[in-house]
C-alpha cells in the first residue's frame, strides 16, 4: 500500500520543475515511471490473494501448488492490484433493515456452539492465543464495522478459500449491522490439529470439522455455497434436486440393498468397503468414483439426484469428515454410517437408530448385511428412518446455516478479551473483489448462492447445557458400541 501514499506525496513538488531543461524533465518522468513499474511489480509479487497468488500450500496438508502460467506477467499484476486494492472502496455503509417476521427456535444441535466454546469460558481468548494458533491457520478473518478483512498465510486447495469467504460475506449481507467485530483464525484443510490434552492450553481455530478429542471449532464448509471443481451447486439447489429425485421411486420399489459411490483411495475405511461389493453376499453395491473421468464426461454419472434409488446409502469418511454426508442424508434412504471419527457442525444432531443405522468399522461387511436384513424385514421402521433424516436435512436450510454462523461468531466474539483492529497487512474482501478474482465458472457458482437480507432475526439459540451434551455423547457411544445387538 506504500506505493500509493508515496506517489501521492510526490505530486505537489512537481510544479517547481518549470526552470529545469526539457531533458531533465524527461529524465525525472522516466525515473518516476521506472520506480512506479518497479513498485507495481513489487506489490503484485507480494500481495497474497484469495485464489492463491503468492501463497504456498498449507505445510500440514500438502497439495500441488496452483499454476497461473496461462497469464502474462502484466495481466497478472494488473489483476492482482485491481482486484485486491480497487474493488471494495466505493460501498456505502449498510444500514440495519427492520425484520418483518418473527424468529424461530434454533435446532437443538445449536447447543454445541456453547460446548465448542466452553474451553474459553473462564480464561477468555487473548490476542496472544490467536497469534499462537496462527501457525495452524491458512487465513485470518477480521470483521470491523461490518467490513471483512482477510490476512492470508497459506493457499487452500481448489476454491475453498473463495467459497468460505463468500459465505461470510453473504452472512454480512444477510444480517447487516448485526455481526459483531471479531478476529478469528481459520484453517481450510481437512484435519483438526489442536488436540485436547492435559498439556495443551486451548487455542481457538475454525475449520470444517472437529472430533471429541480436539479443540478445533467446526464451521459450515464451503460446499454449502458450491464446489465448482466437481460441479456441485449450492446446497439449496442440490437438496431440492436430490429430494425430487428421491420421490421418483417409492420405498418398496427401491433396490433392497445399500449403495456407495466415491473415491476409495483416500481412507482405509473406504478401501475396506470395497470388500463388501456383493448385493447377494453383503447386500451392498460399491462403486468407484473416478473424478478425472467424470470431469471428461461432464459429470453425467455423478448426479446426486439419481443416486437415491436404493433403500440404504452408506457413508464412509474420507481423509477426514466428508462433504458427501449431507447429500447421502438427503435421499430419504436409511443412512448406514460407518462410525465416524470426525464431526461437522450438524452431524452432531444425528441420533443412531433414529436417523441412521450405525455400522461397525471393525466389521463393515457383516454389519452392513445385518442392517440391510433388518431394514428389509421392518420396511415401515426403515422407511421412517429415511423420512426422519430427510426432514432433518430439509430443516438444515440456508437460513439455519447463516444462523449457525451468526450465533457461533457472536458467542465467540463475546469471549475475545481484546478489541479487534484491522491488521496492517489484511486486505478488504467484498462481493466485488471476489467476482474480480473468480473465473467464469466460479462467478456462476457464486452468483447462484448470493443471498438477500433476512426478513426475520436469527433463530433463538438454546441455552448452554454442556453437561447434557456430555451425557448424550456417552449414550451415543453406548448405542454405537452395541450396534449389532440392537437390531
Ligand atoms: C487461459 O486459457 C483458456 C483456455 O485454455 C483461454 O480461454 C483463456 O483466454 C486463457 N487466458 C489467458 C489470460 O490467456
Ligand atoms: C498434546 O497436544 C499437542 C498439540 O496438539 C501434541 O503435540 C502432543 O503430542 C499432545 N500430547 C499428548 C500427551 O497427547
Ligand atoms: C462392484 O460390483 C459391480 C457389479 O458387480 C460392478 O459394476 C462394480 O464395478 C464393482 N465395484 C468396484 C469398486 O469394483
Ligand atoms: C480415471 O479415468 C482416467 C480418464 O479416463 C483414466 O486415465 C484413469 O486411469 C482412471 N483412474 C482409475 C483409478 O481408474
Ligand atoms: C468451466 O467448466 C466447464 C464445464 O465443466 C469446463 O469444461 C471448463 O474447463 C471450466 N473452465 C474453467 C476456467 O475452469
């Protein structure tokens, strides 16, 4: 940013140059131009951006660095400077808009917000703790007066950073004037990193999933706004199309076995699942998803809405939690969930035997077989499980997702023991700066998930009941441990 300040300072002195010979003037102009170009180049090669310019992949989860060799150096520099520094300036302050509708009660799993933040109830969150957890963050989000600033540390795979930050910008648009000033660290990669143990002081970091053994705070993942690389639309569109697809076949007409389709190489559980591929022996059909081939075929074979013609759908974790969970749960089929290690923000609302059937990870194939046989012998009960989980997913609409973000950020902000200020090296991001950086496909996906100011206030957050949640965790564990006996 120094460039523009210095450039501006030079202007007043140029009026005294009339007595200098012509070549002197030319020399000065050339020199200034050279300095200017040098500074522009300097700025362009130092400015870190939402699409990964001048950023390295996260060291804790390596992936191939993005290449931008399709652009000329000048085109790149002008894009970086225009998008980063000249996209957000002209906005007028957004005022609060009066609500025309009453608020609803939040779903009960919103209580987990208190549980996730409990480690800081007594100590609160200090600036020093944030700086400590910065070593695990890919970016830092600072919201001041409804404006969003981002400090980038590492690049995120694909367009995760763009769609995550887009979600936050939509939240600001949805509840203008209602989002408190806040300062938080975010990691966009898969695995929780901050272990809960005696020797560590808790430090807060936001990511897409957590486990009972980690302090990491779960936050809705980018795919709720879209995942252009695999042609996944915004959640609202996908849910509707999956639900419509699920109605094409009545329960009794659906294939009486379990279905899974995905990329098996990312986790041992998925590799093990390949062993169960026999509708006769295990009641399961296991299909390999080849994304390279799907991309070549224009995603014709990966349409989620055509994958609901089975009575049972298997969920197996990938490298960590998997984005696929929400689509599997939307089918109105009985979810067979191989006992997961990771939770996202909403999966903690699932209840074994009510909204899904747990599958033992040590005994996958026989466990699937038992579940499928039970369901085929109790079609009414099985269909009811499918219906109840589809209803659960329907209630997880975008309104609720913004509400979850809202309440989490509000409760988190209350715990900060310092006043958030804009970091010197943070850049403002706004809808226009994202559109500026987005390629054609990304632009379309962003536009499809744009929101409007909410007509009602955020849903009403249930009170803290952390001991009750602890008991629920114990009960859930007991049910899962005795899974196969209960059916
Ligand atoms: C990058 O490549 C695509 C197709 O390969 C082309 O359409 C586009 O114009 C290229 N962009 C630049 C800046 O050269
Ligand atoms: C405690 O957590 C830290 C940080 O996640 C980790 O490095 C360390 O190995 C853990 N210690 C134990 C005893 O589990
Ligand atoms: C599973 O079996 C089906 C039918 O027998 C087959 O089409 C499919 O390719 C198999 N899946 C895998 C991963 O081998
Ligand atoms: C996936 O599809 C691509 C393109 O058809 C092919 O080259 C590749 O070998 C396939 N990978 C697997 C694991 O089958
Ligand atoms: C946009 O999506 C289309 C269709 O999926 C694909 O062929 C094309 O390469 C994508 N373009 C970019 C710039 O990613």
